[in-house]
């Protein structure tokens, strides 16, 4: 079984910059046939995606209707050891990416 690689884009509110980055990352990764998927989150998430952002993405063929900004998990303040282990595993995986080799 192949595990799909994941990328998390984070901004303050999780409703514009990180959302746009994740959606375009997914579009570009799919066009290149890459097995990686991005999501977005905010450290202080908004209650909803601003209408102008949703409209702009919709105009580009990306539907975010019904989605809500969320916090990244696991929160370091809630469980340092678990958060550290997840972060170290992901950083290690990134550094093992053949694309980074000279």
C-alpha cells in the first residue's frame, strides 16, 4: 500500500493565503501526476472562508463551498511529545525526497 504524501499550508486565519496555496498546490501536483496532497489550516482560524476568496477560487474552477478553516493538529501546546514526533517524521521524510539530492 502506498501512502499519499501530505503538505500542510498554515497562515494566521486559514481562510485565504494557506487555502489558496493548498488549492493551487493540489491542482499543480495533479497536473504533474504527483502523489501528494495539500490541506490548509490557521493558527487562529476564521469562522468561514471570506466570500471574495471563495468567489475568486470558484472563478478559477476551485469550489470551496461548505469548507471551514481549521486549526492544525496536533497542537504543540496540547501534547509536545506527539507534535514533535509528527514534525520530526515529516521533516525527515522531506529531506529524503530524491528531488532534494544534488
